[in-house]
């Protein structure tokens, strides 16, 4: 996955969550069990910075966690996210 595509994927996830979870949920508070997705928008914002700072390993670890939360929250299936991780070649 190249950097440009990674930014696009994060933006896609941000757009999909904008009505489901607040962008400003603090990292130091855990979800109360009612909403697994509360911290994900803040994580997505940080993931853009990891890409700009060339912290690809950290980006990929966070991407795996975010995708697990998106699956657990019923936003995407495993097969859909598998395709997200395999952009079409030009």
C-alpha cells in the first residue's frame, strides 16, 4: 500500500464514522461498552501524521487495530477490508 492510497483509506474510514463516533473522544478514557468505535476517529487523525512522518510500521499496527474495531462495530466485513488493503494496480 503506497502512502497516497493509505491517506485515502484513512479518509474513507473517517467519512464512514463521522456520524457514528465523535472526533474528539480522548485517548485516556475507555469506551463504556456501548460503543467500541469511540476512540477510532481520533486514531485515524493520528494515522495521517504517522504517514507524514514516515512511521509506516506504526501506521500499519494502528490500521490493524482500527480495522478490528470497524469489524467489531459492524461497519465493514473482513472481506471488504481485505480489499481495502489491496488497492487496484494501475
